[in-house]
C-alpha cells in the first residue's frame, strides 16, 4: 500500500511516533515534507556525482587509457 509516493512501510514508524507523541496531521505532513526535501537533495547530489564520473570516464577514454594515472604516472601495480 502507498500513500502518495511513500510506501506505507516507510512511513509507519513516523505514524507510530506521532501517535505516541500526540502529533497532528499537520506535523505528519511537515515531517513527510522534510523527508522528501532530504531525499531530493541526496538524489540530486548522487546525480551530480554520476555526471562528474561520466565526464571523467569520457576524458580518460578519450586519452586512450582506462587504467593507471591520467597524470602520466605509473599505472596500477601488479597483483
């Protein structure tokens, strides 16, 4: 079951805590909105990181190597 885009299992602990503490529907909405903002920020940071990794891998690939240092130093050591 889901409420909006939240799975009930994800918000069940929040609901239980609000019931224990005597929270209101407004507090629940506020808590869910704060959680959504946190998840959005984390998702955006991960996407930005993925974009930077993609650009780096394109750069390394264009340089003709996929291993070793891109600064002309030695490559990885033998195992």
